[in-house]
């Protein structure tokens, strides 16, 4: 799995801080921006994060290049409608010698041999269908969820905080949790204050948003669903 932050809003934290300050200033936008230094930007960002006034975070956007994730993972990823995606097409790209993701459980249970055999068989069948004249858009129907894909993803900071809250949870599937961790590492490098509160609710807010489905790793834990109030 490979994740690269290919572009982002220039000086994202100062941009967000400008939006915050602008709401309470009679000055020109340029004057508001010029008056901000790193320390004041950080203070303003910490304040809105604490208050939950997160709309200003939407002015900072981040674009990632993601490679080496499975189609199973990308199907989960694109459910986050707050982002924009451009994904490699199996319809137009012939998947010669496709790479594939192997779940840790396959290696743990010594099932890698059988798993790899199935992947090899699917590749051979796919190639045979192409050789028989089937278009790639039809031959792809036998490709597995494990087949690797690549995509570009763009999202604003507010949406990314929501993504990290959901997908860094211990109950998220291993692959998208790994992806979220790599993405968070990249954005923290350029916007450390904005993403200082990124993570599952058990770590950042003191409760588990999974309710009865909680993994129980945070103890004591206040659950989002109060059974006594039901």
C-alpha cells in the first residue's frame, strides 16, 4: 500500500484561521490574513475544534494518490461521499498480471498457498477470456475483490476528520484502517493543529460511537447509547 499527498491547499492552517477570524472582523480579507502568524492560527484552530464549529475546516483540501489497495478496500472508501475520487478503470485497462492484497488472516491461518492458487487461476481465466475476444469490460467480471487498484482522492479537512473517526476505529477493517493511518500521517505533516484531534471517538472524545458493538479497548468507557435512558 502506498499513499502520497500530491497536493493541498497552500498554507492550509493559515487559510482556515483566516476563515475563522474573518467571521468576527470588519477588516479586508487580505488584512485579516496578513495579521495572522503561526501561533495565532494554531490558537484559533484549537478553539474551533473545541467548540465544534468545523465548517471553516472545509476551506482546506487535500489530494492523495493511493496505490496498492484492494477493490474491497476501495469499495468501502468510495462510500465516503464527502470526497472526490478518480479510480483506475477495469473496463478500459486490461489487468495483465494483476497484483492483489492478501489479508493478514490468510497468512495467519497458513492459507496463503490456496489463496495464491485461486488468484493465479483467476488470472489465467481472465487472460483466456481476453484471448477469446471478450472485451475487458466483460472479462473483468471474474476478477476478485483482492485485485489491487489505484486512485486519486480529494477531501476537505472537515470530511477527513470524519473519515479518520470512522476508519481508525479498531472495528474498521484492517486494510482501510491501515490506509487511514497512512493518510493521517501525511496530513499531520502539513496541518498538525487541524488534525490534532483526529482519531476514533474513544481516543478523542471519551466515548465509543459503536455502542454495544464496542471493542472494549477503552476502559472505563462511556457509551454513545445510554442503556439506562432507553
